[in-house]
């Protein structure tokens, strides 16, 4: 009242400065800027009502120790006298509104801190005093709320025409309006005596019936602060004569409009104003005291509400204070425990549902395990699954609840989801529970829709025993699944429906395509399983096995070897047990045909064993022949005393294995029956091929008591005649070689001792007369020099004699190289028809030579004679081996 403005910092050290000469009537401190707007009086005129001044102070700058006043202008734009009733400034410093008691409102638009950039105009004229003003910013639009003692309106001041909206037809007293924060959507609050109204720029919002005559309305941190008197006084009376009732008790109520409860209430005597600063509320009373009201922390508030069992209010409070999810879950749990203790199980489970994701489900489940509370437990478990937080045990429990309640509709709703993404439970666990409870159709539905093929087939085969449906299901599966399931369940299916199972296996092993009931791609390439792996399925079904194997061998010639092995064994088994001759002959032909198919070349031994096991002689002989086991063929016929077949074998295979004739001779020689005919045939062949020495033949036949000299007379005569002829030829050849050797030695001696006379007159190459220069060789050939140089390969060799000499030299080198090749000698000795010639050849190469010195003692000569005896034995052994 003396024109001073005072500052009270947090340290409570009061400071001030002289702002006006007379008095200060209104102040407005901006929140986002250190700017203060004030209205006061500097001069007393003839009429004091025309003197109020508006001053804008920059508190950050100083002028002589006082804040800098950046602008001064008159509050009343016109000449009509009036009184300033309220003041407000926009936070962007571009708008300032002043209300007057005559019902007018002036708007200062532009930079309020400078005269140059702002202008003042009258925005509103009315008949009732203006009691409150407030700016509201919504995007780029700025609204100004104007409240009088009788009405409420709003203006859009960011445009040009300032459109006006009438919001209500009753108003409020001075300081009984305020603007809420964003928690209440920046609504304009008007505190009337009957109600507190909230307004949007274009309409009226909710209202609250707070009784009492309102003196002050203030907004603080989401709370509405109301100072009121119980005795009702009209706004006009309060506005004009408030001093007359200054001694009345006043009630300060702090309302939480969001959560709808009174946060605080107390009684003061004569409140001057309510201020908000430093996070607290300060109440200034007429007795000069300042009362500080500090808000309790959220946890303390919640504990107070818990003690009063006001859990709904606690929940709303926690949400408005943005308490984290863990804190909210704790409240829900306490609320649920409270309701559970009161017997309100339905309400309790609803609160426990809100704790899902934070509270351990077992805590809730244990409370509702009682049979009478199954429907509550079901509701909780359903929500747990919908939020995909259930494990296998929860799924088991929920499905057991459904089955206990026999609620098939809920059960179907739970399992019959539209897509895989909507499944909130472990499918395999659900199938197990449903199967155990006897809900086979539901279990089958889950297994089929979620591709649990193994479970589907288990239920069909082990529980329902619907073998046809199980086989049909396998036929629809992809190749890999169909193959594995046929290996697993093939024996069961083969036992009950052998024909259909065999048909499916045929398709699976040849050209498999899933049977999708007309929806499959029949042109896509088929898959093929290993048919050999399915043979064990037919263990007790030989008829189906035979059909399967024959089908595979016909349709798929490159089937695994096991198919043909099993088919051969099956045909031999059938042949061995068949008694009807015609059928047995047919089976015999089938077995032989299979053996001749060429499929047993790599498994010769196995096929031979099968034939021997079933005494299938024709097959054994065929395999012997294919395996070139001529000795076994011979022994077979010998055991059965089939003389003609023995000779036939020798005639067919004697060229490949000459020892067969010797075995045949020994065989017939041991027989006491008259076998002269066969012995003669064998001897003719032995004599023609020179297979045995005569002495060995005689020794062999000596064991037969029925064989006489007449049997081998012709053989011996022919043999002796041939040997006589051979001796004559050998003697003639020896004589010729000796003469040739004598002649060569004479020539060598002449070359060494006598001069060589070259008398040839023609060139040995071109047959032209020799001319000098010429070249002569000791062998008697002469050449022109140019002919010799053209045809000779070396200067030291005669071109004419070189080919023959080269052959001789090669033979000598070959003999030298092969002197130690014992393996090669044994091989030649074994394969040659004339072993004696081979041995003689090696004698000629010096393989058996031993150097004997004349000075050797008699023992050395004895050793040499022994070695000669060994060589003789070797020749005899070679004869017998061949």
C-alpha cells in the first residue's frame, strides 16, 4: 500500500524496492521468464481512478540497484475512469490482458516489454466486473478466458477478429478462477458458490459440487486448492464489502480431481492468499503468518489409503503419480488379498489377474485350488494364457479345470484358435492332458492343426484304434514325415490293414506325393524312400512282402540290393515248401530267372549261401559257373557220381582250368566200376594237351584194380612215338647248332689272326659300284660313305647287320634282367602248357647255374650233385603241378 514490491527468497530474507509512489494494486510473475508485470499508482490526480500505470520489470537486469523497468504505460486506454480488477500475461510475452470493474478487458498484443512492438485495444465490454483472466495455448491457437461475476466466455486472440464463445451464464468472485495443468487438459476452473465448473475453450466440462462460499481458487500440481466460508455470500457482496466478514473461519480444502478425493482440509482465520513456490503451498493469513503445506510422498499416501482399505483410490492415485508397473502390481496383490479375506473371491481374482506378469502365478493358484473355486482359477489361468505367460504346468492345470467343470464350450474356445500366432499355450502339453482325460477328439484337433503328427497317430492307433484314418493321415503328410511315421507304425498297420498299408508303401518307395484331397501339385517331382528299410515291417506277412518286392523289382529296377536278396530268399523258401509239382516248377523257374537277372554279381556269396540253405542245386551250379568255381562243379558231380557230367565239365572248362582233367583221371581211377570209356576219353585229352607226364598217369591208374594195361596202351604208344620224334628233332637241332658254332668260332679266329680282304664291288645299300671314299665292315658289307652316313644309326655298327644284332643283344639283356625274377618264373611255370620248356628256358638264361671251382673239396662236389638232384625233383614237381 506504500508503492513497494517485496521479494521473499527461500532464505526468508525480505528485500524490496520502491516501484510506485503511491501503491501497488496487482502483480503477475511469469513462470518461464524472469519478468514481472505490475499495476499501481504514481500520481494523485483530481480523480485518482484515472492514474493506474502498468510497469514491466526485468528482474535479471539492474538500474541503480533496483530491477530494470523496461516499459511503462497507462492501464486504462480511454478517458473513462475505472478500476483494474485482474491481470494476466502469456508466457510467450506477446499477450497481456487487463480486466476492469466496469466489465471491460484490454488486450496488449505484441512484445509487452517494448512500446514499439505492441499495441493495446479493448477486447471485451460488459456490464459486470471482470473477476478472472487466463491464457490457454493449444498448438498455434491462443485462447483467453474471461470470467465476470455473471458469465464466462472465451476469445481466440491469436487471430484477427477475436471470435467470442459464451461458455456459461454465471461467474465467480475475484481470485476464484484458475487454469489447470495438462493432467486436466488445461481447463479453466471457475469456483462458484454451488459448484466448481471446468471449461474448455468451446464448451463447459465437468462440474464438482463443493459447498461453501468460495474465496480463493488455486491450482497446484494436479490439485485444486479452494479457500471458502461456510456462510454463503453472493459474489457481488464479496467483491464490494469483504472487510465486513474478515473475522470468519475459513476452510482450506485441497481436492484431487483426477482421483476424486480430498487430499487435505484445514481451518484458517482470515486467509490473505495461497501461494505455490519451491514445491510447497504457502498460506498467508491476516495475522502476518505464513503457513507451509508440504505434499507427502506417494508411498506415504498409499500406506494411509491401505490402512483405510481404500484400494481403488490407492490404485487411481498410483496411476496418476505414474507409479511403475511393479508398484501397481503390489497394490493389486494387496487389494486381491483384502477381497479374498473378505470372501469376495470373484473380485479378488480380478485383482490378481491385474498382477499377471509381476506376481508369481503359484501365489494365486494355491489360493484357488479348492474345488469350489475352480471357476475363479479358470478365469485366472485363461488370462495367464492370453498374455502368453503360461508354462506347461499352467496349461495342464487349466485343461484339468475345463475337464472337471465339463465345460466343453470353453475347452473348444481355448484350443480352437484361428492362427498359430493366437496360440497361448504349449500344444504338446495340452494334447497329453486331453488324451489322459479322454477328450480324444479335442486332442486330435490340436495334433492335426499344429502338425504334431506323432501324437495324432498315437491317439488314433493306441486309443481310438482307427487304423484306416491313421493310414489316411500318413498319406497326407510330407515325404519326410510320412517316411518316419511308416517306419514307426508300419508293423501295427500291416497287422491290421495289410493290403492298404502295402499300397501306401509301394507309393512311398517309388513316386510319393502327399494325398491332399485334390489340392496337391500332381506335376511336382515325387520323392522316393529306401525300400530296403521297410522290409522288417512285413515280418509276419510273406504274401504282402512278395507283392511289395516284386512291385519294386518291376517298377524300380535300380532298387537296393536288399530287395533282390529278400525276394530271392522268399522265392527259394516258397519253392522248398511247395509240394505240388506244377507250382514247384513255376517257383523253380522264377528263382532261376531272378538269379540270371544279374543282380547278384556283387553279393555272389550271399546268393550262394541262400541256394545251399534251401538245397536249390540248379541255382548252386549256376552260381558256381558264374563265379568260375569249376572245382566245386566237378566235386558236385563227383559226389553224385554223374560221370557224363564230369566229362562235360572238363570239356567246357578244361581250357580255363587244365587241372580238371587230372582230377577227373584221379576220380575215375579210384572207382572200382568199369570206367574204361571215361578213362580213355580223359587220357586222349591229356595226351593231346600234354597235361601230365606218362609216369604220373601210370602211377594214378595203378590204384584202380579194374584198369588194365590195355586201357593206357594206346596212350603210352602215342606218347613214346612223340617222344622219339622229339628226340630225333632235338638231336638234329643240336647237330646243326654245333656246326654253326664251329663255323662262327672259325670266323672269329680268322678275324683275329688273318687280314680281312674286302672284295665287294657294290654298295650294300644302293647296289651301285663302290667309289671312294667307301666304308667297310668286318662282317663283309661295304658302303658308299654318303650312303653309310645317310642310313647308319652309329659309326660303329653295320646298318645291314644292326637289326639282327639288336635282337640278339635285347635277348641277352632280357635274360640278364630276368635271372632273379622268381615270381615271374613261378607264374610262367604255372600257366604254361609245357612246363619243361619253361624250365629249360631258365636253364639257358643261367638261373640255375652255380660256379664250381676246380679247387673245391669233395664236399663241394657232393653239394653240387645234391643241387642237381633238387633240380631234377623240381622238373618232376613242375610236371605234376601242371
